[in-house]
C-alpha cells in the first residue's frame, strides 16, 4: 500500500511539472530584439532583450517586463507594481515589416501601435 501511494504521488507530481512546462509555451522571436520607438515620439519606446526581458519607457517612466512570442502573438508580462488601470499581462498580435513593428492589442478594441526600429 505504501508503495502504491508513493507511485501515485510521484505520478501526480510528474503530471503537474509537465503541465506547467507546457503552460510556459512561447519563445523569443529574435527579430523583435532591440529598441523600438513609437512612430510619433522616441519618448515612448520598447526594449526587447534576447533573454526574454525588456522594458517600456513612457516619457521617462520605465516599466520592466518579461516577453514571449508564439506565432504572431506577443505576450508582455509586466513585473513589479503596475499602476491602477494598466494591464499587467498584455497580449498583442504583431508583425515586423523591415524596420516597422505593428502591434494590435488582443485586449483593447481598436488599439494598434506602430514602432520604428532604432
């Protein structure tokens, strides 16, 4: 009986670890790595690092994040304190055409942002 319980416990833990590994789902699109200025002002820009970290700078206010991509979807998960009314886990559809990054929000209707690679 003790052996059966041990086997069950190990099996449950293994399934949990495999499930969590699958949830991470995503990688970093190397084409996104770099600094991207908002099309109308470099005072708003994203920096995507090759290790999956980055930050957004909005007129000197910096918010750090982790990021992953899956196909044409970009996930930006802010770290630290997020001001009220702002989204911690952002979801975007994105395309890169030459030096132009277009991000369309999957959470806010009619929100499309365009950035230029620095």
